[in-house]
């Protein structure tokens, strides 16, 4: 396992926290989805999008 890099972690955290992912900002939601999909793939984990709100439609 690699050593924990606090500086890199804080950079990633700043990126995540600065994304506007509110209910009406689809671009912000897509950025968060892409970010976490990439992180999960790096850990050899899979992701799936679940549509459970009436105001969100599947592609």
C-alpha cells in the first residue's frame, strides 16, 4: 500500500467541495459521478447509477 499523501488528498477534497452538485446542477452531478467512477476503477471496484427520484430520468 502506498503512503498517504496529505497534500494530494487535500487537493482532491478541494476539487470535490468546489463542485456545485445541487439538485438543479446536472453538470456538477456529472463531474462528481465521473470523479468517483475514476476513483472506484483505480481500486478495481465497479459502480452503477441508480435512478430513484421522480425528477431524474435515465439516459
